C-alpha cells in the first residue's frame, strides 16, 4: 500500500469515529502523556491544534498551564513550508491559519520557542518501528532536522498504528515515542 492510500484510509477511519469517542480517547492519551517521564522532564511543551479528527491536546494544554510549564503551538509558513513554535497563554486569541488550522493571533509579545522542548506531533499512520505518515508536507521533519535539541512524541489513536512496515524516506524524522490510548512505545 502506498502513502496516498494509507492517508486516505486513515483519514476515513478518523472521520468515522464520533466526537464523543474522539474526546474520550484523547483524554486517555492525555493521561498517558501527563504521567510520562518525558512530560515531567520538560518545562517547555509544544502541542498542536487538532485538525481533521486528530487527537485533541486540550487536556494536555490545561495540565501544562496548571503545572507552570510554558506551552507553544506551531504557526505555519506555507510559502517557505516551515513551522515555528510560538508561546501561548490561557487567554491567547486564535485565528484561522494555514490549511484552516487555528493559530495564535501574533503580536509584538509573541515569543518563539528557544529552549529544548517536548514536541507533541500528530500523524495519520504509524508502525511499530515508529515510522510516521503525516499529511505529506514534511513540516515536522524539516523543523526537527534543524532542531535536534527537542524530543518528539507522536500522538495517535490505537487504530492508527498498523502492523505492516510503513514506507519511509531518508529525510523522515522518527518520534522518540508514540502514545495511544492503550500504550506508549
């Protein structure tokens, strides 16, 4: 199966779960993250704004604020095909950004991530070797390639982990861990 077919299949599977199930599974994944050693070891946490049925990071964001951690979200530059992580606060306002994903409203106070961080990243499909298929833009791969000081952890629903090896390319950056509602591996 090629990447395009895998993407279509996983998008369809995510679309077919109810919002209630997605929220419940996302809560379980959040608990796994919050109780993990990698969450506890980082003061700077990068989340993402859930899009197209992805794992919701709201619980992680709320816990991180409560734990006094600094929280960041990606802002996409489509022309340069890059993401930059900006700090957010509990009262941050959002606007629709690239690809229809919510991004923080930027102002002169906006702070770019400059310290080692735990980067939580989405994806469409994963295998047991931690290979990941995203939407095909390569944004996280490019970012992590030039920022090796960060620890990448992928979040997904259990059904997004497949038993066969996914196709991968030389430039693919593998997450250190994959977290589902059932396990961390």
